[in-house]
């Protein structure tokens, strides 16, 4: 067992594989917030040379998940109240645009794929497989967002989505909360199927705010105040 509980990918020679393995460990909480990232340790854990590890760290630094300080090396960027507020406000603004556009385009195939992702998430949570649940959750949202056919905006949401997963992991401990999140997801999808963009945006906003509310109600209030200023 490696220090961080990392599992090596099937092929261990590329930067992309190193990046995905390290990112999964961060998002799943196996490498906690604020943890230093020792390149040699990561290389040993993954059975890789140092070169793909260095490149992977550079790529992850560009997303904001990792920060690198001169003479101190890399570490997972710490969680904070300000970062939580900024992350979810940004998600509401960007993903709100995507879900609004998607509400004009969601068809039976998209709706079916999204519901299958929700079912997969629920099953994974019942089995205690947090990684599979996280992947299914992402599939649900992104299945809807891709229907918007806004490729550049889709590319733009990646960093904030990934950063939010580090906070969302704390909300999954509450079984009752998980059931509520399922209902919220279904409300987003139902609004899109009904071709009601305003309701879809509202459902998404309330869903994201509910997640923050479960982490820190004061931060949720801060986000609501910012949204009110922006007229959302």
C-alpha cells in the first residue's frame, strides 16, 4: 500500500495518467487539503519516473488544485471559506448558463443517460464506493451540460468543478442529505425536459447552494448576497 493510497494506472508511462491518478487521490480525500506533494514519493507510489510526475504537477498547478512555492515545493491548495464562496459562486454563474442553454436541447436520450448516471451514483453510495459515486455525479451534470453545445464554456468549468469536489466530499457523510441531493438533481433534469430554462437555472442554483449550506450556512448566505447584487 502506498503512502497516499494511490493505485497505479494500467499503463504507467504518461503524464496524463500521472495527473489523473494524483487528481483522483486529491478529490477523494486520500491526499488531504494542505498536504505537501513529494515528487519522489509520488513517483514511487505510481511506479513512474520523475518526469511525468513533474509534468503532472505543472498541469494540476494550472487548474488551481495544487500550488507550488519557490524553495518549498508543491502542496494541495488548502480549503478556505473564501475559496468555498468563490468556487460555488463561479459554478452557479458558469453552469447556470450551460443549464439554461441545455434546457432548449435536452432530448429523451440525454434524459435517459442522465437518469442512469443518477442511478449509478445512488448504487455506488449504497456500496460505499465514493470514487464511483463522484464519477457518476459528474456524468449526470456533464450529460446535461453537453446538450448546451457550448464547447468553450464546457472547457471553462473544469477547474471550478474539480475544486468544488474537494468541498462536496464533506457533504456526502450525511445520508439524509444524499437523498435530498437526489431530489434536487431530478428537479434540474425535469426542468430541462420540460424546456423551462428559468426553472432549470433556479433548480441548479438551489442545488449548489444547498451543498454549501450543508458545509457552512454563513458561506451560503454570502453567495446569496453576491447573487442578489448580480440579479441572479
